[in-house]
């Protein structure tokens, strides 16, 4: 989750993001709209009372036939959607676009940073468990259908999918988009939702806040200096929720905004206007 580290050289380019979403009519009664690409989120519409599966895994369908699916950084390109309506089953295959991601190399990083002590590792594992529990709570709301807005101003200093090599060793990919701004810069809700978590001092992510947008779609905000909401609060798009900070394992003031569909880490930058 560290950003703004010195002495790095970028290699490779990301596939152009903010691609215009498209709508595909899969069957006479089922459509998908969004970005058919790794890291993308797709909103589906089918008949109510339909049973939907993505690659044989059941997908929640709302009473009005709406469903949502998301794809991680390295999601398989070939996918199958199965729609069962009162015993009549239709299966449709579709393909995602493949992305290339930025790579950077950082040297001179101390072992204290690359190899945290066991006490800090245990703390980080506890934090991760708390985050997973918060993401497991989700409503049947359909706020993910809104046009998302940027949660904060600032220079984009980190992008989804990028990976760094620390002293020659590959680190974990970055799963969010970073906005570099001064400490105290306002952070607003990118879409309506329910606050599921606010913890001011997680080991890696510092001040951490999670908003549930419905049906497994959630936003997570990291490295915050201050929170203005608490778990259970209902927020509207544009509401003040927090302030940018430099907490946790961060080397400069910024907001790290991440999004999930269930356990799939999707790219927030695909859902907002291009900067």
C-alpha cells in the first residue's frame, strides 16, 4: 500500500482506462453493460426469478432482475454466464479484454519495511480479518448503478494493477487508484451506500473506511487522517466521509481508493469520468 517511493523507473504501459462501457444483449431477456475487461464491473438485467451463474458460481439476482458481476486484475478472459428461468436454461460465453499493467522497480528499501516483525504481521492479519468481515456484510441496494464520482481531488499517483519490484523482488499488485493531496483534503462518497467499517489505525492501511454500495460492491478508502462517519451510517453521493492522510505504511499524503465485487478487486478508475 506504499506510494510515492523514490528511485523508481516505470516500465510497460497500462491499457487505456476509462474505456467507454458497452451494452451487450446476451439473450432476448438478458443484457450486460459495463467494461468487458480485466478489472471491470458489469451490471446485468434479466427476468425476475431467474437463476444466474457466472462460471458455475451462483450470482445474486434482485427482485427486479438486476445483478452485478466483477472481474479481478488477472481474471480469466473466457467466461460463461448461465441463466435459468423456470427450468429453461440458456448459456452464453463472453470474452474480456486483456490488460497490461505498469511495472516499477525500487531499490534501497530497508529490511524493516520489506520484512515486518512478527508482531506487526499478526496485527496486519487481524486487520485483514476485520476488513473481510466488513465486506461480507452487504445490502440488496443497487447504488452501484449510479455514475460514480471521484472521492477526492489530486494528482493520480498510483493506478490499479501496477506492481513494484522491491530490491529486485516482486511485491503485491496495487489494487486501487491513488490521489495525492495534502493531509486534511476532503474525501466524499463516490456513490450512495452504507458505512460498514471505520478504523483509524490499521497497520498497513492506517485510517480505513468501507462503504457498501449493494449486492457485494464496496469501496475502501485507505491512509485516512480522519473519519467523519461511523459503521451503520447511510451516506449519499458527495457526502463528506473522511479526510486524506499519511497513515499506515504510506510515504506521502494520498487517498488509496479500492473497490470490490465480493472477493474480486475491481478497478475504480473504470467507473469515474476521465481526468
